[in-house]
C-alpha cells in the first residue's frame, strides 16, 4: 500500500458555535445507526490489497498507537475515485446516565482534503493529546467531570465528497485510546457505566475488526462471523483424591439412574441426569462401556499456553485453545485469575472466548496485543509489566480430560452442570516438566460457556437527534451521572462483586445453584472438602513448571480450612496427583 501521509491539520478546539453547526448536519454527515454497540450491520469489505483498483464504496480503517500524553490516529482510506475529497472527525458518545446518548465531535481532523492523486488508497495520521480532548469535553459538558483516558472509546467518522459516509458508531469507526489499562483497577473509574446483567454476552466478529488484525492476504486470525464472548461463572470446584475416583464416579452415575435418590438429595424440584453426548459410541451408535460396565468418555484435548516464566500459572490464570467438533470451529478461552470466593466452595470468575480461523498463536497475536475494546487478553498486561499478551501464547501443557458430565435441572429452567474430570496432563516445554500426571476434579457451574452463544449483545441506549438549542440544554444539564459510552460492554472484574448489577440481578439463580452445589458436594465429598485450582495452574505446578512461585496453588491446597481431620492432609499432592 502506498503510504501517502499528510501533515496533521490542527484546528482550534471545537466551540459551541462550531458544535452547533456540525449538529445541524445530523440528517447527513452525522446520521448514525441506532444500534452502535453490539450486533450492528457492518458492510465493511475485506481489505483491498491493490491501490490501483477502486472500491465500489469508499471506506476507512482507523487505528491508534500511543504517543506521549496522547494518541496517533491512523486512518487508512480506500477510495472510490482518485482525487477524492474527504473530511474526518473524531467523535465521542456521551450517555447522560439515563440511557440517552448523543454522538458529538471532539476534533475536526481534516476538511475536504485530497490525498490520493494517483491511486485509490491513502493514509492519514493525526496526533491528539489527552489535554486538548479533555478541554473540548469540558467545554461541551461544563458541569461534568467526565475524562478521556487510556481505554476510552472514541470514533473516527468520514464524510466523502458527494455525501457518502463511513466509520462513526455504525461502520467500523471505533478506536480505543491507547495505553496500559488495568482491568483490575477499573471498578472505581467505571462505576457509573451500565454493567451487564446477563450471564453471557456475545459480540459478532465483523470484517472491520479483521481488517485491522488479520493477515490481509489469507484473512487468518479472528474469525469473521464468529464471536467474542464473556461470561460470569459461579462454580463449585473441588479436588478429589485419586483413590476416591471410582467410588465418586459410581455414586454419581447411580444417582443419575434413580430419580428418587436425586430428589432425596436436591428436593422435588430438581432432576439429575448423565449427559451421554460426551461418551464414546460404537458403530451402531451405542454407548461404549468399560470393564466395569460404566460409560466411556470421549476425551477432550486442550492445549494450555503461558509465557516463558509461567506467570499465568503462578496467578491461577488459564489460556487455552479448544476445537469443538460439534460446532466445527476452534476457540480461544481465557480465564483471568482474579475471583470472588463465597466461602462455601463456590467461586465467581470470568471466562472469555474468541473464535479464530485456526489454532496458530501467531495469527491472533496482533489482536492480542491491541487496544481494541473487545480484546479478551488485555488484562494479561497486569501480570508482568515486561510482557505482551502475545508472549503468553506459547504452548505449555497438554491436558486430556476424560469427562463425565451430569445435568442438574430445576423445574424453573435453571441448569447446573456437574463435571467429574479424570485429568491427564503433560508438559509441552522442551526439557521442562516431570513425567505426565493424573488428577481428579469435580466442578459444578451454571451452564458452561458454549462455543456459540445465542445472547448477542444489543444496545439498550437510544441516540438523541435534537435541535441545537435542545442539545445545548441537554449538555448543560449533565452532571455526575454521565459517562463516555460506546465501548462494547464485556464482563469485567467489578462484575464479580456481590454489589454488582449481575450479582444483584441474578442473585436468585446464584443462590439456588449454590444450594444445589452444596447439597451434592456434601453427599459426595462430605465436610472435608478441598477447593480446586484451575486445571492448568495445578498441572503446571505439579509438573514443576511454575516452581515455588505458584502461591495460588499451594495456598489453595495447603491452607484450606476444610481439611481438619482429613486423612490426606500430611501429603496432599501424594493423595491428589500421581504419574
């Protein structure tokens, strides 16, 4: 691509008179989609690699990079004609705290400028600082303390000669202000933002995202048409001594076969059944039985990833790639280590999912290192200041899981899945790790994150189209409830807090699930239960990969208050993990 770069055009900061003039263009230059955050219709084509060929409709691909106290905004422009005048604005979406949103210009980047005299592609770059953007924001909203900072979502909007538009909130115009954003520290700064109340959210992956981060020739990387997902999990996760595996497995299968035994444990409102879709079948479609007459699981094989110093394992974090045969697609999953524990063995944490075109870490590395609002790997930056998220995409441990899955279903429709996992793990690091190991875990949660979610995120806000005077009145009335809107809202660490919107909204479901989890745990394990770490964290520690620094595992296994009098307290690893 020929790089035609223009000198940054610096205008005076937008004053009320200019703002009024721009808002008058609401029917043309500032006409925007009513559904900018979520499942929008984004007609962006795959990126054009030949600058000598015109595109059928002009479009832009904006991105940002960090400069001192600000951002360099890069706008790649694909033109329908040569000598194509185009105007560019940088926009902000402001929510008044009551669900009403206005798209406003923060800076006029260029005015009817031509930069493609000899081909159909051009690149323009503009430097903006936090100081100038925040001064404009204060001019627009004098009674509000809103602030643009690293991670704030903004929009690049393009107006082509003749009235054609691209970018903004509806056509791939979103950019994120660059810089380190700690997901663990967002609670206070984002407290006024509307938080999700659904257990799982899904955002369609659009071509505009692929144009930024995928290989332009093969389009390998994030999967266009796939999803980026986030989910809040409330799960009971317990370690089972190897010597107890056969007994626990037989008891769970026995309960699944006898409805009366299930009712005696859970009550009349619950059923407990074995999910046979995870079992091997013979040529006739019948479930294969082992030597003891029990169903034989079809193993799941996961590859877990980490950086060179195993910082993910040391912090009870898990990064894996899993191929799901039923959905004919592969997915990356990431579970941050920060979690909230209820004290009854139920842990609340977040799981993220990303559909990709293949299992090669290098194809998603650019996305993983980006500032995109939907980058599921962002918080990996919190683990090690010297490491990029892509540094963690190195194969570390192979886990083969022989899973017995059961479904606990309440008559109100609530489903809690119980998985008894016979886990076999081996190191994938050359000359690192001991012999392969085996251990058993039992986990229960409210319906696992699926490879495909039906809960597509949609905007709940409504954009305002008002007269200039009414807009001015609206802006001046905004005080402390307003916030910068527009980021696709994924689950974050603050959503795990008991006072969060989702914990309050879903309290009945979580309480009911916790009650069922506690009942089956008492029946199967008793009172001397042992909470379980992430499969990967435990495997890395037992394989001697993560070393003594893996405090998340050792603390959990040696400092549990529920082991008093248990026969295996003296040597927990000997009882739990064996070659």
